[in-house]
C-alpha cells in the first residue's frame, strides 16, 4: 500500500481534473503521521483545500450509480483489503491499483469485491486549470531548439548508417541508464513503471540494483558506470562524426563491454536469482552496438593518438561531471528523506499536545466587552489571537485565521484581541482597530474579515480609511480596546502575535502556521475532556 498510495491519490485528482503539485502532494502524504492510511489521504486533501468525503456506503448498484465517475475505494484482493482508484465506465468499472496494475471488470463482479468504503473528491468551481507559465514555455522552446540543432548538426555531417545506429543506441542507453538511477533513488520514471512494477518471484529491479554485485567500489555502482559509459560514448561518437573520423574507439569499447554484460546476466541468474528488465535492456543495447561494430570490423581505421585523446577526454569529463551531479542527487535524496521524517515528527499531535499542556493556563474571559469572534461560538476549541494591525509578523497569523476558518468553520471558535496603546485616540492603531470592532458589530463578520484582510494585506491607513471609513461610536469601542490592553498587561503579553489555545500559549517549538495540522485533534481532545468520568459501580 505504501508504494501505491501516492500514485492512487495523484490519479484520483488527475482523473477528476483537479490541479495539484505532484511533488508536494507526494511529500505531504509520506510525511503524514498516519501514513500509510486512509486518514493520510483525507488529511492531505484537506491540507490542499480539496473538497473530499470519506464514507462507508451500502454496497448496491443504486448507491454506486450516485457516486462520482472516479473515486477511491477499498476492495477485497488476494492480499486482503486494499485501496484502488475506481473509474466508472458505464457497465464496467476500471480498477487502478498502481501504474501497471489496471483491470476492467463488470459491475456485478465489482460489487462482490467492494467493501463500501470510499473517498470522493470534488473540484472547486473557482479553481483554474494549470497553464504552462511563460517561463516554462520559454524553457521548453529553448530545450527543444537546442536538441534540434544538436541533431541537425550531426545529420549535416552525413554519418553512415552504422554511425547513426551506434549514436541512436547510445542515446537510448543514456535514457535507460537514467531510468535505472531514478529507480535506485525511489523516483518514478516511465520505463521504471513499465519494467519494474509488479515484482514477482523471478523479477525485481530493486533486489538486483541493491545487491552487492551492483556496487563496483564504494560510492560507485553499475548504474553510475552505465551512465558514464553511454554519455561519454554519445559525446565521442558525436564529435568523431563531425570531424569525419571513424568510430574505431567506440566500437572497441563496445567489444570490451561484452564481458560485463555476461557477468550481469550470470549474477542476476545465479546469485540474486531475479531479473532486472532495465538492466537486461542495457545488456541488449551493448550487444546490438557490438554487433554493429562486428559488421563493420573490416572497415575500422587504425587507432590514432587523436582518437584516444578525444575519447579519453570525453569520458574523463563525463566521469567528473557525473560524480558531481550524482553527489547532488544523493544529497537531495537524503534531504528529502530527512524532511519527510522531520515533518512526521513535527505533525505528531501527542508531541505537540505535550508541549502545549506544559503552558500555564490564562483566563481569556473579558466581561462587558464587544470583541471580535469568528467560527463556531459554542465550540469547545477556543483560540485567542492577540494581534496588532501594524505588526509585520501578524500578517501571517491573519492568513492562518482565514485558512482555519475556511477549512474548519464548525470546529473552532477564534477570538481576536488587539494589543495596542488605546490612550492616543487619534493614533492610526486606535483608528483602525476601533473601526474593525464597529464593522464586526454593525455590518457583520464578513465585512470585518474583509477589512482585516485589507489592513493586514498591506493597505495604507489612508487607503484603508477611504474604503472602510472611521469609527462613529468611539466611546464604546475604545472602552473595549482599553480592556483588551489591560488584560494583555495583566497577563504579561507584551508582544504580538500571540496564540492561546484554550488559554494555553502556542508552543514556541512550532511555527504558528503548524496550527492548521492539529485543529481536528485539538477539537477531539477538547471534546474528550468535556465528557464526564462516570463510574458504574
């Protein structure tokens, strides 16, 4: 399930025409504390503000017909209960388990294996389809132009058929070698999905690539050798063709590679006892190149110093360059792995709650005041935000408020409390905050939120006042601001922003933006604390 969970979620969104960042989605799923599980999927969908429902529905045709055309479902398999993406094709249903396991079965057969548990998603009507940016388009044009010129220059040299075939198979070798390296890094590739998915007793790319025989020396593997060989070979063939020099050295190298291919086949057959189809593809290319060389062996020219120098130069440059690139790729892999582990640790609610409980509980009640409160008034999860419209760091917290309210409008009560100096009634801070309080009570929550969004979003005071006006009932709302200021002083809250969760300070070990990860758990925890401990004796 681990290997297919990310792919299934990506397919679920792709087939429902919901745009997403592929790498970010994979990272968020793998770093979720409950990965691999259904909760990891729904939690990440919530994180990306994608409407979703996880349901246990009756298993019958009538209910099934009411579902979206594409959804994630739990089904019975030979390995037990597993998830798969289900695509409604009318009378039949396509089951997509991973990149290579897809099967279409009639409705009746699907009902027999369907458990009733599903995850359905819905596209936000306001969401726009991803469009290629101008920069990406220009990048693609530049790459395509460079490749075209590269090949045109080669063809202008009027290479022989054997030279052309040798060159094409070297490029193909580079592509397959890169796919092997991606497989070792645990990343997806077209060839990797086609050749290495669905491991069997006799086939496993991972087992072969991770075996001792795949390592030449420390830090250098067969896959590295393959990449260096084919890139160096490609560059050598290219330059020799442009210079009108025969391919004597590349052909000799193809003959020298044959013993390595024999060793590879023997090792897979006798030692690992499993086959790597990508590795066998490399073997096939080397044999084809050797056969091309064999056909042309009588036309080979005498090896010159120039041939040896050029070939040695290209292979040396390739070796040095690949060592540098491979080091960066391995560091990136380690960084990605550590990042996933870090976020798993960071999103662990038990750790967060343990730090939260260490804080002293502060009473957030203020009598006879007209404060701003958003969300569910009766929620057991009460978050108090102490803020100042002119505090640079408070902007991020205001954005957090908007996100929390959008995702969890019925789960949390958010109280906004201003920490300003209310003595100077003509100051910008008093002018703005008193008007925000008035907007909340006179025009409602939406107007107040819009006005907060503007002032925290960078509006100048002049522009903001021009749009929202000034407070008319200053006496009432300045009284509220004074009560809030006194409360902040009494509780030693001297800096903004500050977040209190049911009166406890948000842990300093976490970024304030991390609050979004714990809303559901915090509410559940609060509800459990409210349940009376009844003893039946």
